[in-house]
C-alpha cells in the first residue's frame, strides 16, 4: 500500500512537471494557441447551429427536444475535450510505432503508455472545452436541469467514463499498428464516428446499429445512455440515473482491454532501423 | 554487470510476389520467412569495462543493443542487467542504464536543455544535491554549462550530442549504452566525446557498451571488442590480442629518392606509387629495424612511417570482406 502510494505520488509529480513544461512551450509560442482558440470553438458552435436548424424544422429529433439535445451535445463535446487533452496521442500511435518513438519510453523507468500520453501533454484540448461548456450550460437552462449533489457527481463520473471509452478506443485502434506495421492514421475517422454517434441520440439509428453501438463498440455509453438517464428519457436498455455509473464501468473495462492489447502489441514492437 | 544468455531474435517477413498479381496472391496465400537477426548470443560484461560492439550493417548488432536496453523483446534467451531481467522487470532494470542513440535524441525539441533535464530529474527521482553535482561534473568534462539554456532545436549536432550524453548520465547509471555516438560529428566534438567516455568510466566506474563504425572510437576507447555478424559472435576478446591473432603484421611505408623500388624477400611489397612503397611484414619473422636496415642498404631512404595492423584489417577479415587493394 505504501509502495503504491509512493508510485502514484511519483507519477503525479512527473505529470505536474510535464504540464508545467507544456505550458512553458505555449508561452514560448503564443501564436499557436491563438489559432486553436479561434478554430476549435467555431467548429463546435457551427455543429450545434446545425442541430438548432434541424430542430427548428422538425420540432424535435426522435423525441429529444432542443434543450435536451443541447445538454447531450455539450456533454459530448466536454468528454471529447477531456479525451483530447489526455489521449489524443492515440491517434498518432501508428507513426510512433513506425518511427521508433517507443525506444525512448522503453528505456525509462515509467509505464510506456503513461509516457506516450503524458510526455507530450496536449494543453490545446482546453480550447475544445469552451464550446462544450457553453452549449452544456445552455442545455441545463433550457431543460431546467437541477444541479443536486447527486447530479453533479453523476456528470463528473460520466465525463471520466466517457473520456476513458474514447481514449481506450483510440489506444486500441492505434495498437493495430504493432501488427500491421504501418502508420494508420485513424484520427479523422474516429472523430467522425464519435461525432455522429455521441452528439445525437443513437435511438435515431437502425436497431442493428444501435445494438453494435451499445454492446460491441460501446460508443452509446459515451453520452447517449448516461444523458438519457439524467434526462429521464427511456431507452432500449431502460432508464435510470445509474446509467452514469455503467458508463464509468464501461470506461474502465474498455481502458483495461486497451491496455492489454497495447501490452501484447508492444512485444511485437520492432523499433526503427538506423 | 551484464549477462546475456542464449539470446535469440526472430523476425517474420512476409514474402511478397512481384507486381499486382503477386500482391493479390499475397492476400490469399502469404509466404512467411523467418529471419534470425540474432542467433544465440552468450557473453557477460564486468563492471567498469568499455566494450566495443562492432559489426557491419544488418549484422544484428543494433538488434542486440536494443534487446539489452529493453526496447525489443527477445524471442528467447535473457538479458540480465545488474542481476535483473530487463524483459521481465523493465522499469527496475532500466534505472541502472543510460542510453544514447547517435541518430535520435531523447531531448524535447521544444524545450531548453535544462528543462529536459528537469523532467529527467523528476522521472528518475534524483535529489537536488546529486543533480547539481552531476551537472557540475558534466560541465567540467563536456562544457554543458554554456548550452543549458539553449533550446534543443537551435543546437548543432555536436551540442545536441553533448546534451544527450549528459542527459543519459543524470541518474548516474551503472551501464551506459552508446549506439553510434560519434556519427556525423566533427573531429573536435569526437575528441571531447571520447574524453567524456574515458572520464566517466574512470571516475564512476561506469560500464560502457559502444557500437560504432568509427575505428578511432574503438582504438582509443575499447580494451575489449565483440564482433558480431549474421547474428552470431565472430570474435570476443581483448582488442590487441585479436589484432595480434587475426592480423599479426605491420606495414612499413617508405619514401625513396627515386622510383626504383627495391624488394625484400621477407616482406611483401603491397603498393608502390612513384617513389613511395608499402611493405607488409609479419612481426614474428622480421623486425621493423631489420627491414629498414636492409632497405636502406640498397637505396637511400628519405622518409618512413610504420602502421600497426589496422583495426580496419581486423574488421575486414572478421566481416569477411576481401581486401580489394
């Protein structure tokens, strides 16, 4: 137990040092963050404007009214932002496999996956948070969502679980490069799939697709099911505020599976020739 | 300090047919080739040794170094660093090693050197006192002080290499692995790098394992060399003993006053160019003094120089490359 705490403390210390260094890089190159601060929020605000337009035409989407959709959209963008901050490196794992970037991590006394994600901390993910929070607050006001302690904890638990599901899937897709030996860049596809299946209710899709998104590739748990639970909307798997905890559990399971896949893949790692 | 037991590494290469038809066939039926990059290595290295690890490109030398540093997982066999199996207990075992690859840096391009060092200080949990002591030593040997606040991206190759070396020594590892550390460096930087290696070996008893194609590195640094080719050890032993055994001859270069070059019955005339001639002779048969005396008896000598059997000869012979002179 003491050893575990000691290890956790060590990792926390290194993480803080990395965040500090990431901030210093931004201060050194301030122009780069300005670009992100403008382009990222615009992307999501435009996305939300589209939803607003659709709802204005049809009244609602699959039983979800405007406020509820804003709530869903906002939380989806927030968990996306968190996953960007911590796990975006997963998109580029293929390049690291081919270029031999893991050499450096393997010769240091810390977890390889930890170093892969945290030695280049993506502070720009914060710029995604802003539109997420704006739309989410808007959704809260529209739906009259009550911020009780239980609800607040539920949302926090859900965001962590959702970020884990996203991150775990990035890791799994990235790890395929250990087998294919090619630098597949899944970033854009994953982003598309996640956007389409987490920003809108998946109940609008065919049942077979819903089944896949619930049980096989559990993207439904990123935002649709937990938000349905919070909003009191009935879904195929039932309603309940407990959904947020299922999201959390699914997140842990996906992350563990991803870690296992990464470990097995790493044994096949071939570094890069000189 | 380091023990390598029956180390193997196999790669599987999928053999592809030529052209589009070959590629399509490959989709259905692929032929897998097994390549034995490293094929049963056994050796151990004691504390404080400087060992040169040499071999031609594709010999398995890099693969071996990468297995020894925990980067590659061996197909079978084991590597023990200070008694710890680096494959099974990577995190513990790598605390004892420092690794520098000549062709890539472990420093962060975006940061100043001292910031990269600061991160390493946290990663290896080096206490401040030890950290500043090590930095002082590094400054003394490498002159690291003047580049500490320089961003890595603005560094010359030589400066970056110095930075990398210092970075690898911050946690005072027992073993230092250097993979082609002098590649592409100018003479002055090479000199200070070699001095650095000798100094840390002397001061800290750091064991150094070095791969290089630079014969100067080997001659000046290594008492022991391990020659590897096709994944097996060709030679392992004291450098001068190996030279003595594989290439027990010397070359005498003589400049005469004209191009009429005399022959000698116990020395082979290996080249002549106008009035300059090279004689190859075996130490056991003839001394240099005798050869010079005999030659000067026949013709007047203007200038001479003696070359020991070059380590390049050793490498040529061990690599199985024919001398094309």
